[in-house]
C-alpha cells in the first residue's frame, strides 16, 4: 500500500484535472450534461483510480487500477480533441493539456510495465 499523494503521476493527473475543471467552466451551458460532464468525469477518473489502486495490497490490484486510469486517460484524450474541434478549447489550451496528458500516460505505462513482472 502506497500513499497516492507521494506519486508524481497522481500529482500531475490532479493538476490536469484542476485545469480541465477551470477550462470547462467556459463551455456552453447546453453542454453541461454532455461534453462538459464527460470530460470532467474522464479527467477525475485518472487520479481517482491511481488513488484507489494505491490503497490495495497487491501489485496485481494496483496494476488493474492503473490500467483503468490509462483507459480513462485515453477517453480524456479523445474528449480533448472533440472539445478543440467544437471550438470549446483554444488550440493553445488543447495543446497544453494534451502535452500534460501524454506525460501522464507515459508515467502510467512505466508503472504498469514495472508491475507486470510483480504479481498479476
């Protein structure tokens, strides 16, 4: 069991989630239960699954939650593209978030690869 707050990948995914919440405040009100809700849910799912997995007592369970976080990161990647293409995000905001997301995905992948040798 690890303290999730000590993990750099959790810290970075939390920072991205905060940025996404601020950015989606400016989305059209008619999207509140559409893209806004989905993008926020996907963003929150990444650090949430990292935190939940860190509370488990086996590498296999930790890996499973990190894989879920990776899936949520992929969902978020698409939703950021959609938000940009709908002109809800500027190209600059999109690029900044996409760069952060790529870094988070690389970190998650490194963790998952290390855990594959551990116990699955």
